């Protein structure tokens, strides 16, 4: 069995409200938090290479600027929102 690790890093994250793929070649993410504007990406962006996001997943940005999509259950199991 592989070694286990516990997450202890802080990230920035926004919960996804809606995913719009109506524009060919583009993916637009709208967030639950209305203080943040939607973000539009090319469909070929590496952000979507490993996982196809669904509503309520999280758009995550790490300290080094790396961005990813995290499935909701996995994200909430590993992170607690800071105030």
C-alpha cells in the first residue's frame, strides 16, 4: 500500500455555479460567489485535460499560480473555508 499524506496547504477557490459550452471551443465558468466575474477558457486548456467539471465543483488556484478543477466531494473533504 502507498504512503498516505494529509493536506496542509492553503489555496484560493471558487465554487462553480454554471458551465457554459455554447461558444465553440470555449468553456465559461460562472461562480456561486457573485463578487467574481465568470472566466472563459479554451476547451483545449490543460485545466480540462484530466477532468470535465460539473456544477458545484471548485476552480482552484495554488500559491504557484497552478490552476485546476477539483471535484466537489474531494475538495470539501480536504479543505475548510477560511474567514
